[in-house]
C-alpha cells in the first residue's frame, strides 16, 4: 500500500517545534527527531473517533492498552512481557528521570556512553547526580562505533555509579546493540552493583538485516537487572500525544518507581495517547514497515550524495534510528560553529553533535532523514553549497 510518504505536509504555522521554532520561514529544519509524515491511517481514524465525543476528561487506561503492548513485543520482538511489569507515564524522558530518582540519591553517579541523547544529561543533573562518560570508540575509516568494555568497566567499578543509562538503539551513534554486547554490559553492571535503565524509544527503526534485541529479552539476568523505557512515539510519529511505558519485572523496584511517578505527577495520560498506542500496535504494522523502507532509501541517497559531493565527510553506518550522524572534522570547525553557519548562511538547520557530548560530538552533525525525499535532498544541497562557499572564501 502507498502511504504517501513523498507527499509534503505543511507543518509551519501549527505551533510545531520542528518548523516553527525559527521565526524565519526560509529555514529548512533537519534537526529535532520528529518526522514529517502523516500518521498511519488507523491512528488517525482512532483519534478522530475519540474526538467525536465532546468531553476530554481524565482518562482511564484500559486493559486493552496493556494487551496491545504485550502482543506487539511478543509478535514483533519475541519478548514476553507480563501485564504487571508495565507502568505508563507521559514520555520516555520523564520515565528516565523517574527511574534515576528511584534508583539514586543526590551525589550518586550515572554512567552513559557518549555521544548520547542530550536529554540524558539533563535527566541526570536534575536528580542531583553526576554524569560519568564512557565514550564509544569511533572507527573513522569504517564509520562505525563500538564499546570500549575496559573503559566501561573501569567507570562502572566506581561504587558511586548506581545506574547505567543505556540507549538501545543508540542515538546518535546509529548502533543497534547485539545480544552479546548487551549481555556483556549487564555482566559488568551486575558485578559492580549498577542497575541498567535502557531507553529503547527507537526500537522499531532498524534497517534491513539488523535486528533490535530488547534488553530484557537477552537473558533472565538482564530482565531482572534492567528497566526498559519504550513508546510508540518515535516510530509512529505521535510524540505530541505523550505516552510511554516503563517495563520492570522486579516487583519491589517497580513499586518504588510507581511511587516516584506519582510524586512527580507524571501518572496521567491524555485521552488520545492510549487510543493512538492501541491503533499503532494493533493495526499499523504495515505502515511501519513501509516507513522503515522509505527511511532506509533516504539514508542510501544521503550516503551516496555525500560520497559524491563531500567525500571528505564520513556518514556513520546506520543500523537504527532515522538520524544520520556525519563526521565533519575535515572542515576544521567545531560542530557548533558549522551548525551555526549552515543555519545563518545555508538556511538549513541541523543538530550540532556537541549537545550529545562536548568531546565525543564536536566533530559531528546530526541530520534528520525522516522527511520527504525532496526536502531531504534540498537540505543536503544547501549544506554542500554552503560548505563550498566557505572553501572558496
């Protein structure tokens, strides 16, 4: 079925963060992780049906909500979740903050693998904890990241490290961690008494031939030591409906997390979030598969474009997410400097890699590929033209 991913959607003027954050209407946004595609038809129909009722009051989350989650992860990812393991909340970032609060005291440390999603840093600092970075190893020739397990264990051995905040699939390094990698990380965490909190919001967005493995599916030890954060928001383009889930099999820890959810007052979903989740997981699998194919095609075209037009730039090998991570070290500029120039002169907005770790991201920009192919190519042309102008000046 043709879902019309090539058809441009006018988002400017809708109070859209991606398109309306800049006052100038000639800037092409390829930055924040938000797709420019219409949602799956089943989701839209379910939302419209709910909107026909004229009252949008406090919402009860029905049993069917949990059934949709359980069936989806069992069918799609061979991970068998029990009903009692699931706690709902308003987003994956609040979920991460809740888990850190439940597992730490102010002054404790939280381990992350940089470069990593920028909100990890604020979630950790907001709980009064210290960030410990274990940088991923970047192979520039291969355009690929791997884990420095020796460094990871050295950092994890600090008795003040209580939590490892994992990103799986990894944003922005584009890795989808293998079962062996996840097991090894968990073994180190268990050895040193650290819990694993795994942000798996990009779990559906993998390329052909790459399989996402839920952390909790790897082994019984991973399931017991890990807490998984998931949501249909990224994969089905419904982030504004603010629905996410925390999956924790440890009953005592789950009760503690639930208590923090209520203390933080992030325990109530809006009337449309559960409806959208059920429509996504129950009726929109074909749409998701078509979306993944479209994004992969965009990635191949982006990679080809840079090989031909800016061969000195390296596009990191994509395994998951819809976010291209591009090495711009050949420019001699920091990511902050180049991103500012691309926006002011090229009228295209990308993310500076430095927000994902000052050192780990200073030589990279992040480009959102989840847009119409024509828009993506226009953005890439603007980038190349700007860089060529800089070379000539």
